[in-house]
C-alpha cells in the first residue's frame, strides 16, 4: 500500500512538471507599447530642455517633437534610442511644448503620442533692462542697460521674427555719453512694427529685447504738424492762422511759449509722442480765453503740460462769450494763480468743462474754476481719472442761474482745499439741478499752504449754500485729517483712520502710489494711475 501511494505521488509530480513545461512555451500576442511618461518634470536649463522618460523595454527608439505653437508646427523632431535626452540650441526665455512617441521593431506596435507638457527656457543672462511702454514711441525706441562689465559698444536692429538674430536691419555704435548713461535712443523705426534690439560688446552679444513701435498718429488735412520745427514761438501764430476745427500737432520733446490767445474757433492742441511723460510743454506767460462773441467754440488740450506763474491764470475770460467746451485730456497743469477765472463783467456761458486723465497741482490763490459773474455760468463739469493736489480752492460760481451737473469720478484729491476760510464748493446763489456726484474718490486733507502747521480744518461747502442740490457719494473715502468745519451735505461713505502719509508714498510731492496694503480701496478707488493693478 505504501508503494502504491508513492507511485501515485510521483505521477502527480510528473503531471505538474509537464503542465508548467507546456505553459512556458505559450506565446502571448504582442500589444502596442505604452505611451512614454516622465520620470522627472521637463527642465529648462539656459537655452536647452532636459527630458527624463521611463525606459520602455521593447522600445527601439523614441521620437521627440518640439513646438512653440501647441504643435500647429513642429520646429524640432529627434529620433533617439535614449530615454534621457537634452534638446539643445533652443531660443532663450521661450515656452516650448514637448511630446514623445515610443517606436517598436514593428511599427504597428508603436505607442500613441504622449504629451509631456510645456517648459520655458531660461532668460539670457544680460545687463539689458526690460523694455516698458514708455521706452517706445512710433519711430523710436529707448534701449537702456546696467553699466557693468564690458562696455556696450553697439546696438543692432533685427526684425521681430528673426529668431536667431541672423540679419541685422541696422547697426549703431554707442558714444561715450551713451556708455556712461547706459542708454541710447534708436531712431528711424517704422511705426506699428515689431523689432528686436540687441546690445553688443565688441561683437559679443550682451542681450536683446522685443520692441513694438506705436502706430502713427492718424493725420488728415485738418492737422497742422509742428513736429521737428524748433521754434518756441510758433504755437500762437499757428493758432491764429489755423482753420476752424484744426488739430495742431506739437513735438512731444519741445517747449513752446504761449503769451496769450483768444479762441475764436474750435481748435485742438495735441502733443506728439515723446519719451518725456510731460509731452509737449506749453509755457503760458499770458492766458487763454474765448474771443468776444464766440459761439459754440471748443478748446481742447490733449497730452500736453501747461505751466504758468504764481500770478497768472491758464484761462482768464474777460469778454462775453458762449463757448461749447473747454477740455483737458491726459494733461499736466501746474503753477497758476487759478486754472480758470471768469471775470465779473462777463455775460454768457461755458457749456461743458471736462478734465480727464490729468494731474492738476499748485493752484495758488483762486480756484480750479472761479466764476465771478452773476451773468455768466459754467453749466456741466465732468472730472474723471485725475489727480488734484496743493490747490487752494476747488470750484466757485457766483452765477445767478443754476448749473446742470457736476460729476467727479475715479479721482484723487490731496491738500485740496486750503486750510481756514477756503471751500471745496463756494456757490453763493447757484444750485446744481442734477446734483453733485462723487464716485470712487479719495479726499486726503486740506492744504497748509502758508506753513502754519495749525491743523487741517477747512470747509466743504458753506452751510447756507447748495441747499437745493443733491450730493451723492459712492465708494468714496476721506482720511482722518480731512476735517470739514462745514461738512458735506451728505455723508462720505468711508473714513480712513490714518493720514495721507500712511496711505500714499509721497503725497507732498505728487506720488500717490498706495503704501497701506490694508486700505480697502486699493483696486477700486482714486485715480486709476495709482491703483494696485
């Protein structure tokens, strides 16, 4: 019996061994290779991209493809047996997309395409400073660099699509002054065109940037182009001889004298492009006005700096007139006794006053607008996206008739108005039919123009005035130092508990960049040029 059991056991073992020997000879069908996957993220080092994929046992080689436009076009295609690979000679500081396919001996078993992701190569190590919008106008570009290491000896201009900087369009040697300043202005460019400007030290490239010139100012037969004419006294004679409706285009890098001129026709004074943020400067030694009997005349200043003297007025209206519009767009206005004075003997009206995207400062004795006549009126005031500081009085109107509207939106006020007996609004008899609107405005404090340092009390309105005028405040703040002895007719929405120097970077010198990160109106309040983007 024992021998029989041993014999049975041996038969079972033989059967098992036979089964396994047969199993080892089974051939499974071949399948498609898995898609390649990364062991590590794509890595951009200098102007190369490093790829580290998992190794596939049955892969004969890998096809690696590189694109800059999500594979609408393929700029590099490499076949390699290696699962780790470095792609060389790419552009610096450029985003690339990479994909890979694993290939088998029989192509029917190749993997599907694997999207490995995107990676940016490193910026070229350079002393060249990044280009900003103020470095570029229509036909010129300002190139500036850190003065360090080898001297920058030349600048070359390349087309925007010359990826490898192979064909220079122009070349300029730097002067001793350029080298010392670390800056050169490249001229004779084409408006509305993309370029690359590269700096070199004795033929060795030190860096390059993209620059897209501004589109040209559209000029038609109504334009009088004064650019490139270096005559500081040409402006007023040009205004006198200009046809009604003309636009006088000034050189943005030039200063013009303006003794006096009375608008007897509609004109626009426009600054050409300039690297100077002030644009064309108009030195007003007299004043502007509307001519006697002027009817439906508009005077528009755009992109210029208007500067005067402590005893003068930018607008001094001494004659009867009915004017349509006085507008300041993207202007800087400073150092006048008053921005506009409308004399007591006048009869007529100025229908619309507009100040947009402008900075008004140092208005010393009168007001931004001061109408002294009961028979004259300015009817609508629209002030937007502007900054006012160091202004003794804001709006004054002695008209016997009512105004239509005053709208103040997205504006910053600091040191407006003067301490003591000075008023934001001084309207003895005038009301505003459609009300006074403040929206997204910050009011800092009064201006201690005399240096008395005795506090910052002032007046918003006189208690007996504007009784039939509705005041509306939306998202408007005042600082702790904005103390009005006669408060606004309606409450200002929010009180900022700190001072102007807590809120802004350098308000006494016109820098209203926010420094208090806790201020709730960082992105929504005040002149947009100062807001947190």
